[in-house]
C-alpha cells in the first residue's frame, strides 16, 4: 500500500491535510471509505494518547483491497479560528469537511464512485447517517461506537459514570452533573437565539447541541435505505453495549439492511481493553495497542 498527501478544503479558510491510502497492486476502480472523527480536536490518525484507530483502519483495510481517505479535523488544524466562531455546529466542525472528502474520492479515477462508504467513529458514527443523507451517493455506512441517543444525554451519563471514584471526585462530578442537567433542561423549547446565548464550555453554546439533536442517528437511518454496519466494543465505557448498542437494535428492529457486531474484549477505540473503567481512561488509552484483524475482516466483508 502507499499513501498520498491530499488536502480537503470544504472552505478556503480551512484547508485540512490528509492521506489517501491506496492498496498495493491497484487494479481499480477500488472500494473506498472516508473516515469521520469522534468528538474533540483530532488529527488524521484520530490519535488518542498512544492509540491511532484511523491509521490502523487505513492500513488494515488497504491489505484487503480497500482505499481510504483520512484527514485532520477542522478543530485540530484550525483550533483558534474555530474558537472564535460562536455559532459553530457539527456542520462546520465535521459535516462540511466530510462532504468535501467524499467528493474528492468520487472524482479520483482509481476509486469506484458506486462503492464509496462513510466510516464514522464515536460522534462520527452519530453523524454518519446525516452525512450520508446530505451527500446522497454513499453505498453504505460503518458506524463504530456510535449511539442512538443525543449528545447531551451522553455528556450527562458520563458525568454520572465518573461518580464511582473517590469522595472528592464524586462531589465535583455530581455538581457538574446538576449544573449541566439544569442547563440542558428545556433545550428544544429554546429559540435559536436563546440557545446561542447560553454557554456549555469553552466556545460551545447550547445551540451546538440543539442543532445536532434535532434528529438522531436513528431518525436519519429510518428515513434512509442505506446499508449500515453497527460495531460495538463490549468493554467500551464511553458508549455502552447494554444501553447504546441494545437501543440501536431495538429502535431499528424493523429497518432492513442493518448488520450488528459486538467485540466482547474491545474498548471504545476497538483495541483490547485493559481497565474497562472510565476513571482510568488515560491509562486505558495510554498503552499502545492496535485494532485486531477481525475488525478489518468484518468491515471488508460488509463492503464486499
């Protein structure tokens, strides 16, 4: 395989460095995926301490004849500029760039325009059905560690999960939980102007959550017939098998074209789990490991 430096530019002021990875012996036209990041500022490898899930996916899928495009997230490459944008939403942060990346793949003669897939991880998985609906040309979706719930629900749940620690940590997180629960109360009854005035953290306003939460991943999937592969780590402490994954299966039970797979020993980044404890996240992600071959095989089988 080999990787070419590319640039994704949905907007002239926000060019993003990336890599287009092409399998060895390129016989084209090739199936291909665009990778969509989770929350936060991430580079093209979606690096989390010692883990690099997007790099792993690019290399593992290339060995199976699948091209991929990954790129730096806008908030990673242009953090200061994004921080000045008070009305930023996931459209500017993620969706516009994903659409530009998909168009870039579609225009490449080595890529089969009829076999382009969207692979989203974490919040990227939540957004993948929306991106698929906006682009209109995707062959299917791969949703890794996504959730059918709204983002604010996940924020509050994780604050509750963290309250299993020492008494001081419980006190701090319980106070944060109460603060944000009050903040989110009545979110969808607020006007856009009111939600823009209310801060969540940093430059994020409640409008960021309100705009994204108008429709969930399930809402988009139920309006679509795109095939989707929903993958879950059994030891993921950020997105939970017994809540998020189960809810996907229940809410989509009458929707054809959905495949599901749980990997009992894998965590949120789809590597073998060490701690299975949200309070040990830095240790969990601070030891180098790589995505196992089984995950690449399952994705390749879905693309076949």
